[in-house]
C-alpha cells in the first residue's frame, strides 16, 4: 500500500474485547480515508450477538475489500482410531462427551465452527478454553485434548510434520495446498464455514476514496509474491469489491447466528 500510494501506512494494534476496541476506534475516527480498519467476519456476525456495542458494524463501517479467506481444519491426535470425518462422527457418537477441542475464547471461530458441526451431526464434544492457539495445538499433540478445529493456517506445519492427523477442511472445495484432504461437506452435505479478513473505513468515507483503496488491495492480492505467501498459509487471496464484501457479510449473518446459538452464546 505504501508503494502504491507513495506514503506510509502505520499499523496500530488495538486488541481487546474480540476486536471491539479496534472497531470502536475506527468507527469514531474521521471519515476522510486516513483511518482504515482490518477486521474479520466474526466482528460483524458474532460479536454483536454477544455484547452490547456502542456502534453497529454493518451500519457504521464502509467495506473496502477482503484480503483473504481461509477454511477451518478438523484434526485429531494421532493415537485416536479416526481417519475420516465419518469415523470421527461415529467415534463421537459412541463416546459422547469424551472428545475435547481447544478454543481461543467464546465467539472465536475455533469455538463456533466446532459447535455448529456438533449440532449439525448430533454429537457431543466439550470445549476447552486456551489462552493461545499454539497452546491448544500442543495439547492435541500431547493428547491432553483430542481435537483441533480451527484455522488451517494455524495447523499447517504441525499436520505436515505428522504430529496431528488432518481429517478434513471446512472450505467449499478442496484446496491446492491439500488436494488429498477432503472437505467436510463431502461427508456432511452443505457444511461450509470459512473465515476472512478485510479492510473497512468509517461510514461516510467518500466513495472515490473507497474505490481507489479497493482497487489497490485487489492489485496487491494478485501479486505473485503475495499469492505465494498466502497460499503457504492456506489462505486464498480475494481482493473483491465493496459491494461483494457487503454481500459476504449479509450471507454469513444467519449462518453465524445459528452457530452462536449452538455454542450457547446469547444475544444481549
């Protein structure tokens, strides 16, 4: 972005509240195009169900472009007699409440996607919170818990080293990085849940500014070096239009509302 626009882009981390602090800062910033927000899908579909917010992310933020999309990986401890999604479902039904999966906290993808999967397949799994994703992965490797169900990019190296068994991905189709790994939807018809990150600006930012930023991000997402770097993390570059981002958010709202209900999260 700095190269394209000829000026510095300063990155400022505002962690806390599942992204709420960062979004609140962006929403209340001047809508002049000089303050942007990088956020994920759950900030629009899930966090508003869990917390009373001072803003409406759909109303108060203008979409620019999604950078990349990634699916969720279902992986298990290598000592389990499970080698497919169907075997996973059968094992879970035969051993209700004995499969534990790690989560990064209430409302995260590692909490919602497994909950939605369990509700869809009629199995009983137990969520175990961890302070970090690496800690939960180490727990699966050691056998302290049995299941990892989270971002593909987080498990790539561990699965590649054979320290966990990768069963399936939650993408709509198989991905180039793992052509032999099936999708969950090949067994559980229609089960597709992915995560994404994209750029937004405060509502009211001039349309020409939004369009120019969107074009720049799309250009970057097509650069071979960027594509290669994202593919190594099992992230598919997107670089779409503001209207397409808005449609993604609209389509996901009911999906994640159902997932939040399955996870026992109540709207406030």
